[in-house]
C-alpha cells in the first residue's frame, strides 16, 4: 500500500480536514494513524472525530442549501407550483439549524486542535517531578516533633 503524502489533500476534502491540515500539516486520518499506540492516541482520535463531524455537518448544510437553491430556481422560472405555505417551507429552518451546527463544529475543532497541540507539546517536553515551592525568605521551617515527644503546645 503506498504511503500517503501528508502535505497533499484531495480537492474534495471537507473544511474539517482542511482546518486540521492547515493547522498541523497533515490530514486527520494521517495524524490518527501516526499516533496509534502513543500516549497521544486519545487526542488524535478526538481530533479525527471532530474533523469528520465538521465535514459531515458541512456536507449536510451544502446538500440542504443546494436543494433549496434548486427549488427557488424552479419557482423563479415557473417550472414548479408554489405551495401556499411557502416556497421553502421547512427548508429555511433546516438550513439555519445546520449553519448553527456547522459553526459549533468549527469552534469545537479549533479547540480540539489547540488541545492536541498542547497535549503533544507536553508529551515532547521532558518530564519533571513536581516540587513544592520553597517558603518565602525569612519564614522559619515548621518544626517536626521529635520521636516519642509531643509537639509544641499552644498557650
């Protein structure tokens, strides 16, 4: 099986796939495949899912808008009867809902791309142990009670 060139996208690539490619330099499915088995697998899967969701919602939006445009074109040239309830009926509401879902999907994908960048950057950074911050200068260290002796008493 030939290895896909991660720098090229098919012309039919959806907006989610293009967003990931522009932000990270590879298509979502390539990133998911490269991260398989790595600690970043969950982030790569979220990225892939968010991109696919945007592509799917966008296609639904395009299909609904195209059907509405066809209906309006036929009505404008007189090739269809116009329903007394309206030319588009529920189509306009459906298009508005899909436009809002598409916008939400874009926002979600942006946040997922940022999370992926941050998550993979932290995986690449050397791991350090958490160390408690030192006490401010001039603060006495807390006294530990000696073995077998009670701690200090309050007066």
